[in-house]
C-alpha cells in the first residue's frame, strides 16, 4: 500500500500525552502521517496538556468525553495506562469512534477480549501495535523460511528489550506492582511475548519469572527475565531492562530451530533512527551443507508496528486482508496474567496435568 495514494486521512484525537505525545510526534514526521490528521489532544494532567498543545499547536481538551463531543474526529489514539483501558475503549466505540491503542493492551484478558468482540459486533475498528492486527512482515519471513527450508521444530526463542534510562517515582501506574507486574516484562517485554506466540505452535506448559531493582527510583523493578516452556518442548526467554547500554530493543531476537537459526535486529545500532529490520538465516540443507539467507523489512510493517495503513483501510472499508480474531489478540495478556500468578507463588507457574 502506497501512503501517498491515500487522499482521505482519518481525523483522530489523541488521549494520553505521556508516551502518546512521543508517539504522535514521531508519527507526524513519518510516512504513516499520510493516513491520519491529528485534530485534537486530551489529558487529565494540565501540565502535559499545556506542553503538548504548545508543541503541536492542536486544540486541547481536559478529558476524553469532551474531546469526542467537541472535536471533529473519527477515531481516538488511546495512550492511557493499561489498567481499565477496555472501559475507555468501550466509551470510545459507543461514541461512534474507532480506536488505535498501544501495548500493553490491558491487564485483564477477559475484559480485553470482551471489548474487542463488542467492537466487532457494532462495526468499530480497534487496533493494537503489539500484536499487530495481521502478522508482521518480519514474522512472515520467519515462518516462510521455516516452511521453505524445512527447519523443523522451534527449539529456543530469545527476545531482548534493552535500553538505558534513569526513572523516578511519580505516583503513576508504573510505580504500582499490581498495575505493572514485573515491570520490564509488562511494559516492553510484551513485544517479545507476542512475537514468540506468533511462532510457537503449542500451548504454554510452564512459566518462570525473575525480577530485580538495580538503579530505578521506582518501587517496581527495572530488570526482569521471563522463561516459557511449551507443551511440545520448545522454550523461550524474554529479557527486559532499562539499565543497559548500548541500546537494544524488541527486534534483537533469535529463533533456533532443529536445522537452522534466524536472528533479527535493526538495520542500525540505534533503534530510533533505524528504518528497517534485518533477518538473517543460517541453516543446514538435506545434504548437510550450511547456507545463509537475508531479508530486510521496513519497520512500518513489523509485528510491533502501529499499522496506520491497515487502520486507514479498515476504517474506510477497503481492507482486503483478514485481521486476527480477538482471542488471538489477547494471547500476550493471558501470559501476563499467568506471570502475575507466578509472582505470587515463588515466580513459577505450571499447567495442571
């Protein structure tokens, strides 16, 4: 899909100006800006609202309801905290608007599933960046190589989410272990969870989680590791922290199969400036000969991208690709719920025999 061929951008309002301001600022300078026009912003914090309004020059509202009532918008980009987000999505879709939102989607998988099903029943579009509404092109490459080269069963997965930051307690949901369990996994490791679930074919059988506080000023941890074992024998690890330089992010991954390994990373070391994701395959053929392959995917179309192109097509009624059912979209949140149970039981969870 060519962004320049889209003459009718979706008019959106942005709710939540913490991470939301950062994302929208990047969106407005990206090729995806052709798909949307930001008409309004809202936030309950006056300081954020003043800063964002001054920076963007866009009409500001103090709450979601007044923005939806007063601004000429078709959709809401919802960047509030995850706890209770399903309730806000329900408010938006019943106001006749569509929704683009962000990971982590919700804390409660049942609530998330119900609102996604409700949106489909009443003809509203609700998209998340992770998992993407359709399989990201990076995951498509991995699955294609697995089948084309007969790589066999998935044995190990490793997904890293690392960067460097010094955080301070601010009384937000980031500080609350109940709202932000194993914080690095919940906040950024969810990318790796959703990617692994897109490749693993079996049910989750065991989960273990470790967490620690190294330098954070928050009461929640800044280092965490999640390990998964699936019923077919494959295992996966997600490592996440904001104590680490050089910068690494959710695309730094490795998928080990019986007869090959696929490594995924950004096209440049600093992920904010990278425009592409690079996948490299090293495998062995039927004659025992080692061979390699490389694929490059635009970061607009990865499994963690905000698919504004597909969102535009879905809202305008021109989308031809089938999007994932709600049950699949909440798979990562179900893992988070299990992780919360594990944290209450020594960090370990096992499925019942």
